[in-house]
C-alpha cells in the first residue's frame, strides 16, 4: 500500500487519505529538500498542486483539481484502497488507531475517539465513491 506526503496545497486531502487507510504525512514547516529526503527514505509519494515544482527527487503526483473530493477521486483512481484499512488511522495525526469496545477506536497520540456514526458513514460513501 503506498504512503503519501501531502504539501500545504492539499492538506485537506491528507485527512481523506488517512480515513481511506493510507499512511499520509503533512508538515507545513519543512523545506523542499527535507520533504524530498523523507519521501525517498520512507518511499512516499509527494502530492501537490504546485505545478512550478519541476525537479523533485522522489515520486510525485501533481493534482489539477481544486476540490478536495475531486482530488481524492483522482488519487483513488490511481491507488487501490485496502478496505480492511479504512478508518484505521487518526485523520488528524496519522497514527494507527487502537480498537476499543463497542466498535470505537482511540488515537494514542492525540486522544481523539472515533466511532461508526453518521459522519463515518458519510465519509465512507465519499471514499467508496457512492
């Protein structure tokens, strides 16, 4: 399963990719050189909307759509989802969630709780393109 690094231009996309089960980093304060290093070291695909980046020494996807749902649709058309990994990561900090009782999940880093309510179902429908 691919791993991603979303730049500041597609930060909202990172949350959706995390919900879909993809390991997705995003950092505002890093230089292009540092992002290249992380992408090469961790075998991450850099995702951006910045068409001015010509030379990037790692895998890169330049997105055209401005809308986050269209960006998600494009990325998911190129990289398959592993359904068993949907909602397995914290959408805020990318950490793998711990499973609790009653189908709830917990992020050990930020302390957020997740469960399969209406918000989950709405996100699932978007990710599964329904």
